[in-house]
C-alpha cells in the first residue's frame, strides 16, 4: 500500500511539473501572438520576362530540357512472393516461401492473403499455393 502511495505521489509531482511547463509555453505563445510585427518585410525579387530564343541568339533546339531518368521500381513483398510462386508450377507452401523470400511467417501469410484476395493466386490444396 505504501508503494502505491509513493508511486501516486511521484505521478502527481510529474503532472504538476508538466502543467507548469505547459502554462509557460502558453504564455510565450500569447506574447508572440500579441507582439506587433515591426520587422520590415523583404521585397521579393522582380522576375523579368524571358526573351524569345531568336532575340538572344540561341537556337530553340539548344534549349531542349533533358528528362530525368525513370526511377526503377523496387519490388514489393507481394511481387517477390508472386514471382516465387510462379516459378513453382506444382505449387509451394508457406515454409518454402519463407525460406526463399527471407520474410517472416506473418509477412508471408499477409501477402498470401492479399494475393488471394486480388485473385492472383489460389490454394490448390491446403497450404499449397499456385498462380491463377
């Protein structure tokens, strides 16, 4: 009973300290909101209109923008599991999927559920999965 009372006292003390911190932060925010904005605003630089390529002496062909290279898509867990299942024509079970993919049991089961729901795989027998 004494231990519980000590813990409650410690919690009460911590809550009081947090309340004080919250009040001081609130006061600072109120001061900041009430303070007049006396700082001068900097003017944004004025943009000038571009001259056509003919006026600048540069050809339009030289101005062609380069496209950024396409990002390679990283294979998702579903893609990885589906690829392993496709390689095994007779079907594969979750234990072998775990071994081949390196995923844990939960992840393999979740991916199998998702692929079955999407109609990409089916259970040929209990625990044996094949592509549709």
